[in-house]
C-alpha cells in the first residue's frame, strides 16, 4: 500500500502594505528664509496690485529664497512658500485681533515678524529697498537677523521678550558702507547718530506719556470717589440733624400740652 504524499507547504501571504502613508512633518524655516520669503512676497504682491500670486509667481519667490539662502538644503518649493505665507498672514490677523480687543491700552506684540508684516499689509514704504539689502548681504545678516536667531534659539514660551509700542516701527538696519561715509564731516556724523536715536527717544516718550495719562486717570477717579464720599457724609449728617430736630419738637409739644392740661 503506497503511503500518501505529504501535504505541500502553502506559502503565507504577506499583508498588503498600508495605503495610508505617514504624514510628513512641516518643513523647518530658518529666520533668514522667513525674512527672504516676506521680502520676496511683498515685492511681487505689490507689483501685482495686491492680487493673488499664480504658480509662476510662487516659483519666482522660491527661486529668490534659494538665491538668498544658498546654504539651506533642501530648497523650499513654491507650495511650501505659499503655505508658510498663509501661516504668517494668519498669525498677523491673530495679532491684529488681539490689538482690537484691547482698544484702551497700547498693544505690545512679541512676534518678531509683526512690524514687517504690518508694513507689508499697510503698504508702508521702508527707508531702504529690502530686496536690495538682501542681495547685498546686509538685510539678512545684520543685527535684525541676529536678533531673530536669538529669539528662535531661546524660544517664545518664556524669557526676555521684546515689547514694541503701538505705532513704533523698528527701522531696517542699513549697510555699514551706507551708514558711514568718510566724505562727511563730524557734524554730519553726529546728526546721523541723533537721527538713529530719534526712534528710541520717541518710543520712550510714548511710554512716558502713557504712564502719565494712566496716573492722571487714577487721580481723577480718586478725586471723584472722594467727592462722592463727602456728599454721602453730608447727606447722612443732615438726616441725623433733621431727625433730632423733629424729636426735640415732638418732646416740646408734648410738654406744652401737658402744662396746659
């Protein structure tokens, strides 16, 4: 009798790979890239009359960022530039809503890009061409970029924060070769330094005026409260005197009627 054949091994089927791929984290934007994005977008947005940028315009923005930040790898794509600008404008609208919710107090924004976004939205003309500063290597490598790098390293959750008074815009740093001219005399250099100090003096003056105004309001409120307290005290004293006068009259009337009887 022939022995039955052993059962053949059936290969196990591997489970199909999951069709849903893991979502990639958002790209990391350095301070220099963010500044380059804002400047490039502002230039093209204003040149289009504040119209929507098309695909070729976003490609130009991405190319400009790659040219100004050549050491960043991988370079940002037009879609990433558009998404980043949408986030920046959303954050700007949030800051404006915060400012509108506090109409009686000066608004201080701790966001380092608020002034630049505010000037872009309001169409304010800067002292120097921002794109030209970046091309010359001064706009992104100056003190403003170093300040932003410190803020990014330290984080925004705590520590020292820069408070900027309402209506005060920090001027963009000028190149060294434009700030110092050897052909100018000493008096002109002193005048230039004085002009550089003018924004700081204006900011301190605005803060001082705000404190003085607040103290005056407190003094006026205290004065009004004191006047109201004195009026209430006088009314209470008058009521006591009137009640005592009526008691004396009633007592005298009762005594006189008793004597007549």
